[in-house]
C-alpha cells in the first residue's frame, strides 16, 4: 500500500504551525511534522517544504544539516548561513552527532538489542550499527523502544528493526501490512511510528554541546494512550 493511501494524521500545512525547538543567530531547529520534506522532491505533491517554510518563519535562508524520512517526525536542525552549514556538515557525515529516536515495534522486546548488519547504499553495503532499548510493552505484542543509531545510513533504524524481526508499526516499506492495517483502522495511525526525540549537536568553536528535544506529536501520543486502554484482539 502506498503512502498516499494512509490518512495523514498530524500533517502541517503552514509555516506558522511549525513548532520551534531552538533558535539563535546561527541555527534553527524544529519538531518536524510528519509528511513534510526539506525541499521539493519529484513525486511529492502538497507536502510542506521546510526550507521555504522556515525561510518565511525566520526571515533567513536556511540550510539543512541532516534529513529525516518524510513520515518521520522530530527534531531537525538547519543552519542560517552556508558558512555555518559547511563547518558543521562534516560532523554530521562522520556520525559525531548523537541521536535518539522513539519507535513502536512489533513484538515483545524484553532486553536491549543491537543490530550491526550493514545497510546497502546503491551497490555498496556500508557498516551500520543501532541499539534498541525497550521502554514500554503493550498487549504482549508491541514495544515502545528507544533507538540509537551509531551511523547515519538511509532507513537504518527501520531496516535494522525489520532485520531483527521487530519492524516499526505503520512502516509500508519494511513493516507488516496486516499490523499496519490493524493500527490504521483501530487506533487511527496514519504513518509509521518513528520520531526523532533527542539530538546532541556539536558546534565549531564552542566547548558545550547543544542538546535538543522534541516531544512526541499528539497523533502518536494518542496511539499510545489508546493502546494502554485496549483490551481487544491484536494482530
């Protein structure tokens, strides 16, 4: 099933609705809404373009320092000048930034897990490592996890969770279609349940790192609350 078949719960359409996490004279960070994209991509219609929206919101041209998948929400950072972006981009590429995500995975996870299977990028399989820590279980069938990627490969967390047989709920590409339909119809989940919750940013010339947090958006909190109260059959 395609992304467009999902109800786009939580979608944001205007710059005024963006939730700012942090801003100074060099950087701006937001709690990225699901379905928004950094800039125009072929095949994406009607999505909020964050580059344009933030330029409108802040009055400055912005430069993304990293990416999040279209459906993924959470903290994302932009530089306000090409000079700052150039200085900081190497740290992002080298994995010096520290990130933590929250994800709802299929299956019961009782202890921390690590996956170090390489992720294929083009024709090359590159080293990758992710840690997963269980935070809360639901219905003896699903687990909220804290996910920590130690490398920055495309779709890394989603791929690794599939590889260890605990795919992200709602994930069209790597997940289970029956589980996705169950969550869509029962709990109103309109996208994959993955959120970039925390980011530690190193800044050139500054001794202290910048720590940024983005709370779960209401549509994901709503799914968790409904799960806690649910006592019906599960998939």
